[in-house]
C-alpha cells in the first residue's frame, strides 16, 4: 500500500492518474498542523523536563493526531483532488477518488521506535 499511496500522491501520467497527495497536505492543513505541533511541543518540553514517560505519551499523541488527519483526508473537501474519470466511475461504481476497499486508508499508521541498548 505504501507504493500505491506514493503513486497516487505523485500521480502517474502513463497510467492517467492525477496526483492526489495525502500525507503532507493532511498534516499541513490548517487545524491539523497546529494540533500536531502542540503535541510535539509538549513532547519537547517533557524531554527538557527529563520526563521520558511524558515525552513518549506526547509523541504517541502526535502520531495519532497525524494518522487521524491523514485518514480523514480521503474525504476532506480541502483535498481538492481531481474527480475520478468516467471509466473509473463505471468500473468501481463510485465517483469518490481513492475510496474503494478502504485498504489504503487503513494502512496509514504511526509508529514510535525507541532505540534498544
């Protein structure tokens, strides 16, 4: 799904697929960016205060906020995606871009990796 999301995000002129970016615009969208930034600022402050437990909590919250924003982007009218071609609408029975099985949307996840010593 990562490869398919990349193709969808950048588009493919050879396949007649217009770009429909998800991750970057969803994270940078007004409201989303501020909420994610707030959690990252809280994480930074927790590290300054030498509180690794709170640091991870805030980092995980930032990941969850970003994940939710990206999943909602598929139906957010701000995405300004090109509509499906008539042939695609006939084939899948829907005029909603990138919504068919929902697998691509479900595959967007966040992860915090900690270094093991």
